[in-house]
C-alpha cells in the first residue's frame, strides 16, 4: 500500500513538472506587411480570418462572405508587397473595400 502511494506521488509529480505549451500573445495591430508576408500559408490564413472576423464584428456583420474575403485578401497582399513596413491594419484600411 505504501509503495502504491509512493508510485502515485511520483507519477503526479512527474506530470506536474512536464513542460506546458507556450502561450503566445500577438498584437495584431503591430504586424507589418513584411511580417505577414513572411508567415507560412497556414499562419497567414489564420491572421486573415482573424482580421476578417474582427472587422466584421466591428461593423456588426455576422456573415462571412468568402468571395469578398478572397478579393480583399488579394488586394491586401498586393498592397503589402509594395509597402512592407506598413502595418497590416493600415494595409487593410487602405486597400480593402
């Protein structure tokens, strides 16, 4: 019985000391066009969808228009390729409709 309690204690201690997944905080307003263009496709899409949701919520719009998202994303991409030091929100405001 005593060894069983010791074994359980060791397992619990080992589980408690296991490395946890890192929490990442990202300020979307500070992402530059150059940063965004340097992301991999999945990360770029994550930011795209996040920003779309953010701006749609701000406009009190709860409908995702995928075709509009694609068109606006292409405009933002073109803008960002020319102005890599601009922030992504600036690119969105100046290029998207």
